[in-house]
């Protein structure tokens, strides 16, 4: 029996605090099969060294352009509020009372 690794993939990103940030993630079951995201409610929490900075939700900052793609957006106002430094964002989905981590973003703001 093979144990499945439930650690989310890590996306390392360098961005300027003067720019809008947008990143799309296509979720796949395997190399070709789209993952069924029906029923999931997505959120992402951005944290820095001092703790939680802000939370993105599907009503503010997260969009779903199709059935298996999630887009994370930080507008220029949100980016401008960040100090230069390192941040971590965890994109999670909740379905039927269970939370699943989909992607971890390690963000370096310049």
C-alpha cells in the first residue's frame, strides 16, 4: 500500500508591492484528468512574520473561471499594504465539513 502525500505543492513567488498579483491554479487528479471541485468553498490566508495579514474568499480575491481552476488575486491596494519581506499563503478548500490544502505560496515581496 502506498501512502498518499497530503502536503500541498509549494509555489515560490517574487513580486513587487507596486503590482497587481494574479495566479491561476489548474487542479488535476493526475497528469490529465481535471479534479472535480464541485462543492468546494475556497479561501486563502496570507500571513507574515507578525501573523495573519488578510484572508481572501470567493467573494473577495478568489475566482473560479472554470470547473477545475482557481485564481488568486491581490489588487494593487492590498499589495501596497504589504511591507517588503516574506509571506506565506495557504489556499484551502472546504467541502462537507472537511478542509483540504491545495497550494502553499511562499511569497517574497520586494
